[in-house]
């Protein structure tokens, strides 16, 4: 088994090297795609706003002080290898872990930055404080146990050295590669938050029912423009979704007693067959198991919208056909400024999306991070107990 996992580890490393080389080439050349000749507007939209940058200049422009490549090369030289190896093992047992960690990572970074505050079971060392985990947007998050497993593996080799924030960032990237997504560089040196932010999690995380105005405003507050927002939402390419998230959209949209009129009729019928308004029969589906009764009908909804697999353009193609699962997804077609980006991403084999996704993941990975003497390094990711290092 050990030899088998080493082979898997080498597989993800080789895929990562090839992917980052391709990404470097495409980032340097914004006219990297031979888009369909009958869609010149899509080509113009994406190429005109691109700038010719190298991976080195991308790093320089986005790197907060204190983050570096291979930050642990002397203090814990095997850290990234351990994260990659353990993540590979987990993925081959539960391939939905990639989507779960990507969502966990996003919810962490969107509230006070990438500081692992979403992992805490108490705040300020006091369980009387509400935590981000308890906030409604986070109640269906998964991946906590997997991060704990990776942390334990790292702690066996390097006690109190590698932060939980870095582990989430590295594991998310490795999970994306394992799911067929692009490799992107992850700088390390993050520190862990000493507290959790319950109120901010309630207010700042986008909802599945948000309209386009609120979606763009929430992302803009965090420094993301329209193109980056549309690209980041393309992460919905992978994973499965609970019927609970779309139940009102199918049967009682905005308390009208009717479905959302923007849903294509054939797609509405398809989704209603899978989500029949009765969630009383629990159904386990990988990591996305129900936390509460009434939230357990998962029914592999992702297959309803996919015309492809993995990180390609099928998410955007689905939106063009009115087949976005979430109201927030389909809202990208509600205004021309985002709809034209959807059309552009849908116009090729996913190369444009993957290249843009690399850049936006680098950006969100560095969002409001704690470094240097800020925060600390937790010994246990769920508890605010820090090492002395």
C-alpha cells in the first residue's frame, strides 16, 4: 500500500508540473486559445482585458509579506510532500473530498482571510462564543476530519511548525489537481487565527439564493472584479449538491408557490424528479452526508447540469441553456456584464477558464493572511492552542 500511495503521489506531482508549465505559457500569452471563429466577441472580451504577465510577476504583485515558496524548506522540509501524499490517499477513498475542501477553503478565506478560523470549535478559548462553524452558511461544510487527519500526519514529523491555514491551502490545491483541475502555486507561511468570526460568516458569505447585484457586491468588497467572480464560481464544476439548496427554487420561489421562472422547463422537470419535495428518506453520498433531517436528499444533482467532466466549460455551457442548479449560478446570466463572460468561458474547451481560475485561486489563497508574529500555529486545528514557535 505504501508503494501504491507513493506512485499516486508521483502522479499528482507530475500532473502538477505539467499543468503549471502550461499555465505559465497561457498566462504569458493572453491570446493562448484558438477560440471558435464564429464567436469573435468572446475572444475579444477575454483577450482585451488580459495582461501579459509571467508567473514571477504574478507572484510579486499578489504576494503578502511573509509568504514564500517552500516556506518550510528548513523547518519542515517534508511538509508539502506529506500533505500531498495524505490528500492523495483520502481522494482515492472519497473522490468528493476535492469539492468539499474547495468549499471549506472558500468559506474560510472569505471571512477575515485564509486563517483557518472556520476550523475552530471555540473562539477566544471560550466555548460560550459562537463560531463560524455554527453560522448558517457553514452548517453543511465538510472536510474538517480530513484536514485533521492531514494535520496529525504533519505533526508526527514536525511538531507545532506547519499552520492549519497552510494545510487547508495546500490540500485544496492538491485536491483540485486530483479532480482534474489545474495546478497553481501555493505560497506558504500563513499563521492561524486566534478566534472565529460568527457574525462575519453570517453577513459576508454569498448565499445560493443571492441575486447578481449582491453576488458582485460581496466579491467586490473582497477585491474581486466581475471576471474573477465569474471564474471563481466556475469551481461549481465539481461536487454534488443537496436538494435542500434548491427546494424553494423548484416549488416555492420567493414564496410565490411557483418555481423560478428562469429555469428551463425540461430542466425543471428533471430536477423535480430528483428532488420531489420529500427529504424524509436519508441518502448518503460521499462526504456530503446530511447533518440534519430534512437536508439529506442529495441524488447526485451534479449529473443534471454536466455535459462534460471536471474543470472544463460545462458549468458555463449549462448556464447558457438555463440549467444552473443554484439561483446564484443562473444569475450570472441576468446582466450582460457577467453573461458575456459566461459566453466567453463556454466558447472553448475550458482552457480560458482554467487559466483564469489559476490566477483567481492564487489571489484568494493570499487574501488577508496572517504572517510573521500575527496569530499562531495551532497544535490542533479545531482548538486555539498554539505552539511556542
